C-alpha cells in the first residue's frame, strides 16, 4: 500500500509563528519605529527619542520617559499577544490606546536582535532583558523604557533584499515619527540618524506643532478649522490648505481618528469632495484633519498595521468631514481684509492670508479716490445681471432669475473701507483694477462673476428635493451581487438623489426613474456610478456633481464676458458681490479670481525710497 503523499497537519513552532506575524507587522524599519513610538505614547511619555543607523536597518533605538515596565514583567512583555492595554472583548471594542494586540515586540524580536531596558518610578535600578536569551540583568537608566533593535531581518535575509537605500528607509522612518508628532503636540520628539540630529520637535500647542512639522508655509497658506460643538457625535478639527496652495501630489494629507493616523478612503473622499469647486485641474489639497469619535463607534482592529479603520456609521463621518471642510473653504478672503502677498508669491499663485495690516502711506495714496459718496448706484443699475442666462436656459424659474438679477443696494455696503477696495478702471477689457488700503487689487472680472453666479444658482437649487422623472421604458442592466445589495439597502437615499432602482430579475436591476435635472444622462451609467459610490463611501455625489456641472455651464454662459466695458458702479457692484460670496477667491474651475499687489511692492518696482 502506497504511503499518503499529503504532508501531515502539524502545529507550527513558536518562532515560525512569530516570523509569520512579523511579515504582517514589520514591513520595513519604519514599521518598527511606528510600533515602538506607539508603545512609548501609550506609556505616557512626554519625550521620545529615536536613534537610527543605516536608515534603521542596522539599528533602531527608541527611548522614552514613560511609566516604564516592572522588572518582573519584562520577559512577559516579549511574549506573543501579551499586553496590559486590553483584557476583554469590551476593551477591544472601544480601544483608546495606540497599541492593543501585544504582538509588536514579539514580532520584532523574531526578525531582529532586541534588547528591552526599563525602569519604573518606584524601582531603584533599571532592568534589561535580551529577547534571544531571556536573561534579565540590572542596568542603568532613568524612569522610562529603551528598546534597542539591531540588524533588522538578519534571520530572514530574503526580506532584507527588498529594502530600499538607507536614505529611502530613513525618510520612511522620519515620516512615521512626523505623523505621531502632528497628533501629539504635548510630546517632544527627536530623531537622530547616524549620530546626527535630523529632526526635533519641542512641546508646543497644536498650531505651533503643525507649523514646526509641516513648515510655516503650510500654516500661512492654510486655514484652521473652527472647533465644533463638544456635543456632536463626530467632531473635526485641524488645518486645511487653501486652494492656491494645492499640490501636484497627495503627500501632505494627514487624517487622524482619535489621535491615530489612518489612510481611509471615506475620509479622503469626503475631503476631496469639499474641494471640488475650488481646485484647478488635478491638483491635490493639503490638510491635517483630527476626527474625534466615540471609540466604540470605530473598529481599529481591521488591518495588521492598524492604519485602516472601519466606522460603524460611515455616512455620519463622511458628512461631518465634508461639511466642516466645505464650510471652512466657503469663507472667502475677499469678504475680509486682504493681506498683502509678496509680488513673487503672486507670480507663483500662492495663497492670500486673511489678516490685515494698516500701512502708513495709505493716506497719501488714497488721494486718487474720488471724494464723497461717489458710489451711488442707480435704482436699476446693470449689476452684471443674468438676463443672458435666463434667455439661454428657459428652465430657470422666476424666483431664481429674480434673485440673480437683484441689484446691489447702497444700504448693504460698508460705510467706508471695503476689503477689495474701490474700482479705478479696467485693464485690457479683462481685469478690474481697484484700490484698497494695502495697494492695488486686480480682479479677473469673468472668473469672479462666474463664481458669484454659480453660487447663487447653487443656493437657489439646493432648497428642494431632487425631482424624479419616471422613465417610459425602464433601463435594465446585469448587476453584481454588491450592486443589488446596495440598491436594496439604500432605497431611501437613492430616492433623495432622484433615482428609483429596483430588482427586475435575479441579478438584474431596473432604473425606473432618473433625476429630472439630468434629462440627458445615461440612466445605466448614472445608476452604476451612484451605486459604486454608495458601496465605497456610504454616500454618493455623482448626481450632485452632474447637476453642479450644469449650473457651472449656466454660470459660465451667463457671466460677463471679457472685453465688455463696465462702468465704475458696475465694477464696484462686482467687488461688493465678491465680498459677500462664498468661495469667491476661485472661479468654478479653480482659477484665482483676484490678486493683491501692495504699495510696498509697487514702491520697490519704481525704486522709491532708495
């Protein structure tokens, strides 16, 4: 009788189990740094030092001043799934610490040489344990813990071949510490590489820490999110980059959930959706978002590296992030005093800040402004009305058209100094030149008016529920199991979007109604796009985005054109409308609508005072 060719089922040795676990937890030196810094923060450290050699491949030493580990528990701390952070399923369902699985030290020790040294406050001496031998011996150090990791992946040389250069691995390690530093401004961090201090962040408040980590340029070209009510189920705070400071890459996007750095598609989608109307082309926004939510409403145990999370109510989180970021972006700097920007920054299309400063020379330069109440609009001035748009689009209702055609009233205007100043004239039939207390304001009149019209159209269009247009012949398509499940679970939400989608046969969905605002849309393509968004993000903006595109086209056609001669009252009406309009700093396509050139910069151009 031939022997059974199948290998027998056997238990794996502990060392191999740890090495398999290490393959999930320890990807590169940065993974070790992240896990060790997590443990340091959980220990209540106020100062964390990271020392690296050869990008972390030769050595990683993490020191902290936390509470330390008792000598009798040092050996236990190196065992798999040994932790003090959770003790029951209820603890796991509401994790409030950075680490909780108790597998990091064991996984690291299986692929590297690890030495653990620690001292508690009530201990006379520190204790050191070697992960290989398990030998415990006294040592000298202050209160806290030191984890010394040497020769990463020496036991698995094949893994070592997949590492990049020392410079690349160091950059990843530095980024891991940077992510922690952004979330914990009350903790001081220092990173050393090959004996040289590479980065240091002292204890500071949140705003200062953002400036220290991401640079003063980010803070200058960003806006702090308002602190929401503490009673809200989900709160969002942090800083968002101004649209002008958008980048070609998404390398400056940081999102945190309860202090934990995450890469979450739902959060990224919500933030990106808030920037839709203000970004130019394929530019990427920059932001630092801190999302605070009840730990019981988020599952952090869904990814080996704990970098992904799952929300109990994803739609709730999506709406909170989207609304908070959108509201902050909606505050236009045209409605506040314009801060002078360096002329070279204007050329680079950098951001304009929202602070104001009085210049001593403003009085002399304001002599060119006509005296008295020179801006007195006639009863029915041509306030850049949308008669053209009403003629082009017969679907616009009377109320909407009247709101768009409403003239600016002198009673609505500030008594003296306006942020965007007083109009002086036109340049090349395209730009409006105005004078404010800082100097010269240049406005792209078509881009500015396009934004004004677009926002008014959106405001008039947002009030009502999307009307449905029943299809004479339902559009059917072969649907996946996920699409069928999403259509069944999101019936009410689909109705809010003006869609009626239901099963026709097993594996077949029928689109019976589409939004009346999108008469030319392909019902099947629209339905698939909406269902995909709902499956991934618990919310879809496909219909709203398509409707906004129509409104944007209407605004573009109904806005004042280049080379149209405007009177001074018309120019001033445009400036006042910009000051009252959300997102007036960019047009619908993300291009800037106005720029400031200061008196100081003008003086420099003509060598005055030299």
